[in-house]
C-alpha cells in the first residue's frame, strides 16, 4: 500500500512541481511530468528514510514529494538542456 500512496502523491507532486517550476528545459508532456513527479516522490522517500526522517516503509509526504519532484525536474532540465545545445 505504501508504494501505491507514493505513486499517487508523486502524481500530484509532479503536477504541482510543474506549476512551480515552469521552464523551457522541462518536459512539456503531462505523462513525462507525472513520471518525473513519481520518481521525485520515490527519491524523497528514499532520502527521508536514509536520513531518518521517515520510518522504514513510510513514504514521503506531499511537501517532501514536491521538493523531490522539483529536484528531479531541475536535474532533468539540466540534462535535457545539454543535449539540445
């Protein structure tokens, strides 16, 4: 059940992160933004568990997932920007 909640929270976080960080280097597709948001939620969950903020098996909250999604979107924008140049 924890993975399902992480996916749902990641979906919402991806959409919110897209609105917070609009830019030309970010993925413009809805599905790609959603996938990166879910990846961000998993990254936030992993880092939170590694740092002791979350219990083992506990997923990141919405704010943690949004921060993770913003980080993943920023990294994706840097990588995608290098390929275009």
